[in-house]
């Protein structure tokens, strides 16, 4: 939020200096920035994590699954850290209720496949990440996997108000910086052009 | 942000001078022109009126749940490629459903047409199986109104080497170049092409009471909470309301244009927010509902006097639907571009604008340097073919490539094919009981050849820019669009066109139609500037007609 405060301070200084453009700018930009700032700060108020559509055991399988679809690698967060499972659960309890059976059947299938493996200790969540990947490769063409992939992505990268992307974890993973405003230069290749002005 | 607007309020039973259907690019401008000329105006908008605090950065809601666009759950449509196929439920005509219309969420590219666009059929000759024809107006007729858009709406830019004559310079300098634009400059120079700053309806500096762009990055399909995007919502509607003669009436879904025994429009019937039927009486009606909804409304307004739909003695209402083509080349670079910042695109190449008979097909277009992919869209399909679609390699590629990716977007022409159309579905109804739109669309072979040609040029640009990896966007037949053009075309001949060169319906003296449906040809993929210019021209002329008692 430093950026927001700096901008306000700058505008106030400009108004104090009598810059007419800034007076008009201040009213509009400050209000818009306040709103935009609220949006970029959103995510701190994490939604409830209590399961709504799935049982705890089912949610654990989904969490294990989405964390293999978008795993944490190279020290970056993934779908688990973003809380994508909460998006899946809330969606199944609301606008995505029509896919609930697809999910419950798909979860049961993953557990069945896990238990059928030699020296299996339990269901899908008990497998090692490499074993989970093996099981997922068996089902990656199924409608269930495709639905879960879509939801893992949305749960990682949609606004936190949908239940996932906790504290904008997913956006941080991408290097997508969500600020109410930016200034040039924006990237590596325009640095010279924008410095020259 | 919540200014007090001294808006007029009318009762439906009040006989106002004009009822305008739609509050987007055209409706907003015409409302401003007519109300400032002294006329009373009611603008009926089917969507809600939202304030800036409703403008969020919600990609999922906006792109995948129709948060501010027409929702097929309540307004279903059907689609078929040809009349031989069965039309199946599918969203084909996509538009902004809010006060401000699609213009509220447009990307803000504002390319003028060139003189050539207006008489291309004469220059290149007829094309079999199409309704390809000249416009009834010329570039010179429209130039003053393009300039009005520049200055009254607010456009940032600088003339390029191929730009048509302009009577006034741009009011604002171009927006700061992005990394994608610098790469475009380099590539164009290498290839002997011409990269120029993109004209954008976005403030590059404080202008007309609205702040400069803050570069937040959410233009494409998002509304601007800073009001820096020069939309008719941010610029025209406040002026119209401030006259005290114009009411913007949201949540008002127009069902029919009503016509009296004398064949003149008497007003419009609409469903209010409670789905109660109301009728707004008006001395004249202006339909600006977009190239999809305008023909649907006219067809749904059929009476015994106008059995084929209102203003449709020609039979061409709904025909010649044009989507434009939009494909291009994806590219990844060594260093971060951070294309998620600022406006969509800052550079365009217009070397391939003209039709070149040597290519063997009709068409032309432009290429812009942009990104166009918010995080979900990128994760769903922003990596090159053959990339992992899940797992560690996938997660790594997403993290490494999001900031390093861009798109060379190629925007092209669509030919006006009479069988490409909006008609009424014979059985499907929307949630208000109105016949749903049935869309029939199959790209003309030249459109797809032109798209492939432009895409090959986009690939050359990507490679010349030094992309580590470049790959083409697959070209497939188009089944939907946000560019809805040509369905009530203008022309001098009432047998082959719907409106005259002042946007007056040939068949109904006090009915005017102005939006993307008026366009005779498709533009090179950026029609909004022309829709806005047509609206200024129509608005000015309608006001003159009304003052002279010629309506």
C-alpha cells in the first residue's frame, strides 16, 4: 500500500502547489485508488475453509490432486498453497453443483486406483507425489481430470473472493503484480525508451 | 466518484422527443448530441447502471461467468454454420450488458477507416456470393466526425505513415510504449515495415475532466474505475444527463419498437426491472442496440404491416453479419516484458491494410503488439503446443513465462456474406419470452486466407523481434464474436439496405438505426472508431432533421 500512499502524498503536494490539473485529478484518482487499493489488498480476509460440498476426506483428495496439477516447484507456491481446494468446494456447493457427482465419482476412482497399487497403504492422499502423478496420468483424459485441471487453475488464479488464490499466492507465483497503478518503464525492453522519455 | 447528476426523469406515458435503445458507443453519443441540441431523450438500457466501485479485476467472473455481458442462461442464442445445419444453443453474439454497453469494456483501439474502405468494391470489383459493396458515404464525409471522437471522446496517438488525412491533430500524445511495443518497433524496422503508436481511446494525460491512465492493466473486457478510458459512458452520458433533458433508464429491456397505423414509430415497449411491460412514448426512435440485438429487435417488432420485421422491406435486416478475424502469433522472450501492466497495446503495424490482388484474395488488416491474457486465460492456454498441461513442468513454465509472453495480434476483414445472419430462432425463447437470436455464420474463404496471411506476418514479426519461441494461434472457423457488424447496413438503395446515409430507416421516417449494424464493410478489425463517428454524424443530422420538422 506504500505505492497508494505515495501517490496520494504526491497529489496532495501538487494541489498545495496550486496545480489545477491535480485538483481535478486528486478527487477522481484518489477515490479510484482507494477502491483499487481495497481490491489489491483483498485476500487478507480469507473465506471460511470449512468444507461445504465435499467431506473432509474428499476435500483432502482434491487438495492432493490439485497440488499435483499445479505443484509447488522451485520454492514457488502452487495450488495447495493458494487454497484452490476451497474454490473447488465452494463452486461445487454453488454455481458448479452440477459437477458434484463427477467429482465424488472421480475421487472414489482415484482412491480405488491408489488402493489397487502394490504395497498400497491407503487412498490417493497416502501415495507419494510421484505415485500420485502415476495415477493422474492414468486418468488425465477423463472429464473428471479435465474439470479438476480447470478448477485448479481457476482456484489458483481467480480473485480470492472465489475461495482460492489466498493472499494472491497464485498471482505471486506467476510474477503477476497486482497494483492499483504502475508507472513506466514496465518491463526490460521498454526501460531505455521510457527513460529517454 | 459519485457525482450528483441532475438527470431528467420521464414517465413512460410522457411523449419524449427521442427514445434511444442502447447506451453504448453509439447510443451514448447520440443521446448527448440530441439532448444538447435541446431535445428530450430517454435512453433504455437492458443492463444495470454500475458505478466505478463495481468495476473490479475479476477475470473469472468477467470472462467465464458473464458478469457484465449477456448471459446465455437468461438470453440464450443458437448457432449454426449454414442453414443446412441444425442450430444448437450457443452464445455467438457477445456484448456488454450494462449502462455504457460493450463500449464500457472495450479495449479502446480506435483505428479510423481509410478512404479505400468506403469504395473498395468499386476498386476491386464484386465478389461472388457476397454483398460486398461501397458505402454511401466517403471518408471525407466522416472525417469531421472521426475528429469529434478524437476530441470529444478523447484519443491518444500520433499520426502514422499511412494514416488518412486528419483535420486536427490528436488531442493527446500517445501512451508510453510497453516492452511489446519496443519489440514491435525493432521487428518492423528489421523487416522494412512501419510500427506506429496505437491510437487509443485512453487518456495519456489529464483530459476533459478525466485523469490520465494509471496503467493498472485491466482494459480488455474490463471497465475503467479511473474513468481514464474514453468511453461513451465516461464522456457522453454525463454530458447528456447534465442537460436535464436526458434520462438514462437502466434495467429496461426493449421488446418491440411500436408502430402506429400511419406506419410511424410511436415508442418502444420494454420490460422493466420487475419484468413488467411498459411503453415509452416517443416522437422518434433511435435503435443502437448493437449489431446482434438491433436486428433481433427489428425482427421481433414485426406487425401485419411489416410482416418480415420492422424496416425490413429489403429483407436484409440481420444479413451480412461480419465478425472480423482475430488470430496472430504468440511469443516468449528472454527477459520480462510485464505485459500485464498498462494498456493492451501501444504499437501497431498497418503495412498490410490494403487489399492486394496479387495475394489472390480479398482482405487486409493490422497487427498489434499486446498480451491479452490475464492469469486464468494464460494458465488455460498460454503455453506453446506440446508444453506440459499439468505437473511440475507446467507449474515451472507458467511461473517463468507469464511475464515473458506477448502476442502479435492480427486483425482482419470479414466479407459481408448474405447467409451470415442474425435471425429469430423458431422455437427458443429468452427469459422474457422473446424469440432468441439464431446466428448463422461461416467465414468466407477469403476471410480465412487473409487471416492466415496476416498471421504469417505476425509470425515474421515475432521472429524478427527475437522471440525465443513463437507459435501461431490456430485458425478455426469462427463461431462467436464481440464485433457484431453489418446487419442493418446503410445504403442509397432501399431494396438492398436498411438505413440511408444518415442512418434513417428507409421504411420508417422516424426510425433511426446506428451501431455496428450500420457498417457496410467490416473495417480492418477495429470498428469502434467508425461506430462512434457514425453516431456523431447521425446525431447531428437527426437533430437537424428534427429542428426542420423533417421527422
